[in-house]
């Protein structure tokens, strides 16, 4: 099943492999406009420049971690739709991300259905 969504999506992860995996999943779901950042500062800068419809962001990254980047994005755009993606499945990290403005949280390794469910919640 292909989920076609005419949206611009920003992927932020310091691991190139994870960005490539997310890009492949998003492409398979019909997303064609995908922007990539490899650290939190770059994600914030690209958000300001491109105003993407959705963001999938790792938590543990250099320069700004995902929580700091999330806070800066939410300060800029209170309606930003950010899904945090992390191998850290600890409840306290999930709460911190949600309290900081994240709309959802996906634990790595994420699957196509996880991404699809996050996208559907914004459709």
C-alpha cells in the first residue's frame, strides 16, 4: 500500500544509514520532497529555510541534540509536527520529547508501519 501525501518532510539523524532508511520508507509511501539534516543545528536552520510539513528527528545528535532542536523549532513554529525517533526507549526520554512539543515518538529500529501511522495522524 502506498500512502501518497503531498508534503515536505525533514529527516534529521546523524547516522547516514538511518537517514537513508527513512528516505526509502518515505519515498515508498509517496513522499517526494525530502530534506535531510545530520545534526540538530542543521535541522533548525533547514526548518527555518524550508518550513517543512513534518519532521522526523533523532534525539542523540551532535551540535544540538534532538530535544534542543525540537524546542527551537517549536519556539519558531508552535504548530510544527515533529516525530522523535530514537533507540532510547526510556519513558523519561519519551515524556521529555512530548513535553517539549513532539507530536509522536518512534523507537528505532522503526518500521514502515510506524512511519505510516505517524503520517496518517497528520493527514
